[in-house]
């Protein structure tokens, strides 16, 4: 009845009062009560009858101003659409991208058995090209068929999720039958979008809504300096909006320009004119030259233009509040109705033309910015040329603006970002930078680093000795080899934040670069390399190692940020230090010198020539071997647990490490090999020669180091052989030969047993007929040597227990039950180990890596490596591949069904259980939680093996 009542109210010719209506599933409308809307504060809800209560007087007085504001470069409003729809103003142009988004939206809305409850469409746009207009146009046109809303900035994912679910179910009887909600999210980073998508899926799952029911469509609108390439990454999800117009768009814009030029003078629609001309450099220059004609360079209004242009050029979405502007212009107008007129009069003609007036919907704070980012950049260029540091310093030191209280939080955040926020392509910036774009510009275009350093020092004092500004100073100084000063600033930052892993990493980087600088000077010098002339370099390297170890401890304590940079950098410094040590004159004398060096590093022996010079370092240098072994093992274990590829969307935090390993798998393989070379008596190349036998006099440690050289020192390096090397089979066979012929009797250490077994599994995957592959039962027989107390087992050992003791069809019931007991015990401890490692990381970021899937064979042949199936989706982009695997489409390919074995199970209270174990139920973690049926069903799935335990892929209800 409420739906009928609301619908009848809508069609009555006279409206007694403004009432908002939403569409409902049964095609009518419902009344959106004001108090209910206020409870959904994180959403700007677009109603069916939005703006319908607008009075005739308002339309007559404001329609011209509203239209003019938009064509000057202001953000489109719902009123723009409403006025155009009701013919009060001319039509709004529909860009080609609007049609593209609409088509993707229609495809999503079609019934599809593979439909996910939450789907997304992405609009990537050049700044100021109209991407936001396209997105809002889509919402406006669909407001009568879908429930539409814009997510307001600064609200948590939890709040938005709660309000979005409330909007979907508002005035609907059945949660299974509701209209989808179209949510627009603007300029949010990928983490926020992923978190929102994840929480919405969890909310839907908790309500037991059918999986194929479409509930939410996330329309993401993000800035990008290369939107076309983002579009190519996934044409199924992405749409680009650029400054460049298509032939059809040019016709539309040319016609609109003629109409507007009859209403407004050319300079009052500058942004629209530039869109017509594709924002070519010459066009922008000409427009700005015209706008600035006759400007008084000494006036306060011109200084204000420069300040705003500075911020708009270097800090995206920045603005200055009108209150700050008035303070600068020394205006004191107390009556509200005179404020705007007085403010406008005080600006001068040029400022009136280039400033756009904004008003924050949430805070109601009025502010200004330049009408377009490219115009701001050109204004800045024409008024100041390349000398930007002087204005930046002037703005920083302006007490009137800095201490002005109204709108102070936003102003200070923009000012701070000007000095320390680095550009990131993933955030829509043009490129990745080591420093803020302003600092990059100053050191490149204003004669070197000195002015940039001076600016950052000024910012450090201005922002109350901000440790992150000190961190940037340390980074800038060591980049320009000013190491002593860099050390001072790194120490300054670390004293204020002694437990921040990123700042400790920067401190380590200062010492690392300083060590590399000193070592390079020694290498290039003419004097022999001795303990005496390397003392300073060795001390610096050891300081770097200590910093990175402090960074590791801090990162382990933080948990909320995954900062592994300390381990990677520690290994790099350690390997470089080994190179220095082995280069000493006495240690470099052939095989005998190398042997003496190894004896020094691995035993209590101290040669005469280093006894005094390195006296403070002997203890730490003798620990170098173990330190590097432990760090390499930590990195290998981390890569084994979690996804091994590094995406372009890295953690968006200002203090993130400046050096990031982009290909950690390749890096680990190479550096492990380098590490092994320094502690090996024999070169791996000699042993690896065809027909070459292994010397019988090698010690276990020497063999171990040769194994490291060959890439067999850790699980990650061994498994990388599956894809990286053409002669991998021969290398793996050589590695196997270096182990004792009877490993059970040799009583190998736990880590060596793990590496030995993984080597055989990898070799079998590449060459099942290889003679060196050990029988499956022999590998199983090694497992009792793992500690009986599973708490003392390495993660790799627990992983192997799940692989080697997974039951086979030929097993008796008794054998199967025993094996399930072993596997379940291992999985229980794997889960504890995993949670300890990433306890405080959000669930979405706990990405774990599947190494093998269960195939049809027996013994070692039943393990199918995941990379076998990459060819299934090789023609698609990375994001499209993920989409096809996630939706289940890729799993339907016949080549997968041929190789993999489907496992039987059932679901109970949305938990997946394995069919088979009799004594204790065996729950299997679903890789995609949202594929689990809500009701109790018999299911089948593919089984994957991870360091967290077995996981279920492609869960399908058994008919």
C-alpha cells in the first residue's frame, strides 16, 4: 500500500510539499523518508523525482548561472541534468564513453548464471576531461530503474556497506527480490574499492542471497594520465574518457559551441572551448595569455592566483577556502549577503575569469580552484616560468594562511602533500616519482638539489618537525650522495618514530648507499684492497645491516602493513659485503685465498692481516653466513605463502620504501645463487658440465652451498625452475646428486629434507620419466624425520605432509583414515602459522598462493602445477584473466577437466567439507567464499594446495 500511495502522490499535478521517491522491485515507487535518508549519511541518494520540487522563481533566476558554471569547468550537478531534461536549458552532450558505460551496464543487468552479486565498471579519465560528468549521466538516466547513489568521501567502508545494504532493502519485503544498487565511487584508490567490494559480498552472503542475484554495481571513476591503456587492460570492465574527441563527438561539441558563443563571451566558456580543441598546447597557451592580459603582477589578487595555481598544479583535487582567500585579501565583511559580492569585487578581472567557486556539500565550506588543471599549469608557467621554489617557500612561510583556523585542516593537508606526496601511476598520476612533483621539478629545473633541500628543511620546521619530512630529506640527500647530512636527517626521523618500519628502512638505505659509494671508490682506486683501507666501508655496511634488522622487527610488530623491504635490503647489503671481503688482497689469491676467507667467516679462525684492523667487526662478520641464510629463508617462505607477483597498485602510504623488488622470484633465484658462490669450494658450472662427476671430498656445507648456487636452496627457487630455465631438468638432477644417496640414514636437517622432497616433486613435474626421481614411498618415508611436535615444523614441512599423504583411490579404508589424520593435523598447524604471520592484515589482503592442484594420477603424478593452465587465458590481459578465473569461466575449459580431479564434498552452514574422513570432519577453505551455497548441498570442486592448507576451486552444486 505504501508503494501505491507513493506512486499516486507522484502523478498528482500539484505537490503540497517536496517528497523523495525511490523505485521498487515491483515497478512502482516508495517514499524515502527524510529521517531514513539521514541514517544513510555516507550516500548521496539520487531519487526518481530528484529536483522536481524546484520552484519557477529559482529556475528563472539561477538556470543561466548553473549552466554557465558547468561550461566554465565546474563539476556537473543533478540540477544541470534536470534543467536539460525539462528543456529549460540546452541538452547536455553525451560523450561516446556514456554509450560504452551504458552498454556494459546493460550487459551486467542481463540475467547470467555466472553473475556475481557485486560487480564493477571502471571509468578512467584524463583530469578535467568530463569523466565525472559521464558517470553522473549514467546514474541520472538509470535512476528510475535502479537505486542510485554517490558514495561521499571520508566515510569508512563499513559505514558505506551498511548504508548501501540499507538502501537496497529499503521498503522491500524480500531481500532476494530488490533492485540492484548503482554506486558511484569517485577518485578512490584500489584498496578502498576492493575493501568495499569485499564487505558488500560478506554482507550479501550473511543474508543468504542467491549467488546469481545482482545486488550492487560499483561504478568507479578515477583519474588517469593514460586512460586508453587502462581500457585495453580489460575492455570487459573499463571505459576511457580522454581530452581527444571522436569525429562524432566533434560534431556535437561544434554545434554546442555555436549556441554557447551566442550566450556568453569567449573567455567565460574557456574550458568548453578548449575541450572543442582537444586541449592542444597552443590552444591552452593562447587561452591563458588572453585571460591574463593586463594582470597586475604586484597585486595581492595575482599572488592568490599564483598560490592556487601552485597547489592545483602539484596536488590533485586541491583548493583554497574562501575564508583563507579573504584573510589574504584582508577582507572583513560580516554580513552574509555582502560577502560573495565583496569577495568577487576584490579579486580583479583575471581572477574572476580563472577561479571556479566550490561548496562542500558536507561541511558547507566555500572554496576556489582554477577552472581546469591544464589551465592552472599554464598560468603557473606564464607567471613564474620554471622558478617554482620561491613561490612555494613564500606560501609555506605565509603565517596568515598557515595559522588561519577556518578550513585549516584541508589547507594544511594540501600544503604538506605539496612537499612529500609522491606521484603514483596507480593513483592516476602521470608517472611514478621518487619525491613530490614539486621537489622533482625544483631539483631538475632550478639548478640541482640545493633549493629542494632548503625547501624541505623549511617544511620540516613549519610542520612542527614532521618526521616524514625528515625522512624525505634523508632520501633526497643520499640520492645526491650527501651522506653525512642524510644520516643526520634519517636519525632525526627515527628518533621521533623509532618503531616505524618505513622510516627505519630509509635509515638503512642511507647507510646502504653510503657503503656502496665507499666500496665503489675502493674498487676504482689504484691501491691494493686491504683490511686497513676497507675498515670504514665495512663499518658502514654493518650499520646498514643493523638498521634493516631493526626495520624487520618493527615490521613484524606493526603487522598492519606488509613491509618486507628490510629482508630484501639486508640480503643485498650482505652479498655486497661478501664481495668486498673476498676482494681483500690476501683473500683474492686464487682458491687458497678463497678457502682462507671461508674459514675466517665460518670458524673461529682469524687471519693475521685482518686481526687488528677489523677487530670490532669479527663477531658480526662471522654471523653473516647465518644472517643471510635466515633472511633468504624468510623471503622464500613469505613468497611461498603469498602471491609472488607485485601488482602496480602498491600500498598508498607516504613513507613506503623507495626501493621495491619488482620481480622477487627472479631476484631470489639470482641472489641465492650469488650467496652460494661465496661459500662453495667448487663452481656449480664445473659440476653442471655433462659427464662431470661430483668430487668425493666435498663437505656437507660445501655441497649445500653448491645446491644454493644451482637454485636449490629454498622452496621458492626450486619451484621457479618449472618456468624459468630451459635446462631445468639437468640442473635439478645435479641438485639431487648432491644429496646423500641414502637421505633417511643421513639424518638431514628439517630444511634440507623439505628442499630435497620439493626438488623431486619439481623434477617429476618437468620430466616424469627422469631416472633421478625418487620413488613416492621413499619421499613419504622421510617425513617421520620431521618433528613430532607440529609446532616445531617448518611451514614447508607441513605443506609437504598435505601433499604426500593426500589419500588415493587405491588406498584401503584404514590407509585413507590414517592419511587424513596426518593431513588434518598438518592443516591445523598451517592455519595457526598463517594467522600468526598475517594476524592483523585485512582478509582481502591475505592473498595466498596455490602451488599445486590435485590431478588424476597417483604418487607424484597426481600433483599438477598451477602454471600448466596459464595458457588457458594467455590471450587475455591480467585483469581479464583474474575475472575469468574468479567467475569460473576458465575452469570450464576441457584441458582443465582432463588434467584435474573433481573432489566430492558437501556444505553445511556455508562451510565446505570433504567427503571421505570418518573420524573427524575435514573443512576445506573455499578460494572464493561467495561461491559457497547458502543452503546445505552436495558439491564437487577442484583441490589446490597452499601453505595455508588445501583450498577448494570452482565449487559446483552436485545435481
